[in-house]
C-alpha cells in the first residue's frame, strides 16, 4: 500500500470502499489496473453498485463469474461439508458467487458458539450499559462486560416500559453494587422527542446519568465489526451472549436485510428489517466502542477514558 504509482493491485476478498478508492487514486497515472477476487457476501453491497452493475455499460470494467464447484482442485467432500453448514443465502454467495446482500441474515457468523452459560463477572472487568430508547415502545437495555483480552460478554438484558424516570430507576436497581464504567445511548436520542415533556431524550437521561455518551452510529462499519467479532475462530469469537439474555440471542440470530423492492429493483443502500432489532443496535454500539484503560479504579456510575471508535 506504499507506492504512489503502481501498475497492478490485486485485492482478495471485499475491500472496504475507502481502501478501494485509495488504491484507485494510486493508479491514476498507470492505467487503473485493479484485480479484485471476491466472495460477494452481505457487506459487499457497495461493490455491487460501484463495480458489478456498471460492468455492462463501462468498458473499463470486466467481470468473470466462477463457482467453487467448477474448481477441479476442490474436494467434493469438502464442498459438501461446507454446504451442510451454510444457509441457502450464504451458500449462494460462498459457493456460487451470487450477490446476496439484499437478502438473508446480517450476521450469519453468529450462532451457538456465541452463546455461553452464565458466569460471574470479575470485578476488574470493564462493565458498560447500552440504552436504545424509544418514545413509542419499550426501551432496550444491555449490560456488557469486557475482559482483559477485549472479549465482550452480554450478561444482562431488559426491555423497560415507562418514562425516563422509571427506566433510569430500573437500570440503577439492576446495576446495584456493580462498577459501571460507561453508559452509551443511541445518538438519535439527541433529536428524538422525549417520552414525556419537552426536549430530547438524551437530556432526560442525562438528568439521571450525567456522563452518558452518544454511541457511534456508523451502521455500515458497525455491521462489519459485529460480523468479525461473531466469527468462530480457533481461539473463539470475541462476542458472547449469556443464556440469561434470550431476547438478545434471538435478535442476533434473526437480524435480516430487507428483501428487494416489490419491483425487483436494487436498493440504493443496505437496509435492515426494522423489527425486533433494538438489542442488535445495542450490541453494535458496544462493539464499536473501545476503552482506553488508564489504570484508574471506578466506583458506581462514573466514566472512564473512552474512545468512540470504529476499531
């Protein structure tokens, strides 16, 4: 990624759009020879609109489609085993190279390996509360602990009806005796009408939690971060949900993209089904957050040094 003028750049798997554009810029003087090899998974929606759809009208873009089953070096038993572990949408993308970003689950990587038994949270782990408030429906709340390796554990959940006073009292009751480092809230609460009264929701919550922080709501990056943290690696995933949080587990397993429009047209941007997704938003906000451990101790509803980053 160092040269200012190079002749050919090959990128394996779907690059982030900013990386793709940076490499395009590096080749302005040398002919723009980019080779991308990709499995078109859900988060590659931008590739579809920027490259794949343009190939039929732009002479500078050529596309070649291949299926894993056409690879004579691929072991049929291995392909069969892959197929057995994939849903239809993921199989279409991974084995047959079909663009599936407008259908299927947002996080097919999430599964049984992310669900763990309830265990006590050590006192020295970072603990945070994430609030997704709504004027019209119950407010979703998740409690998440982070261990020394950066693994996240969702250890409590709640859907609380009522005004901000009631919601805040319930949060304080549920968190009694715990050392909460940070409280995050959906940034749209800055503009939302209050549950009762005038002003914004976040101002109402700050009357009870003065140091509440607006979460990072970069959806596209957030979807990708949660996807990576949900994968079952040799060392295990980075995101865990305890069994006493069945609503969060259910939503994570069923969080889905909106299907194509009734006319069959592509959507201009990725959209998710806005139903039973509140705890998914909470998890996304927390996965986008990164603590900077200053070594100081915490006591009660105070706040540590915190970076609202995209990892």
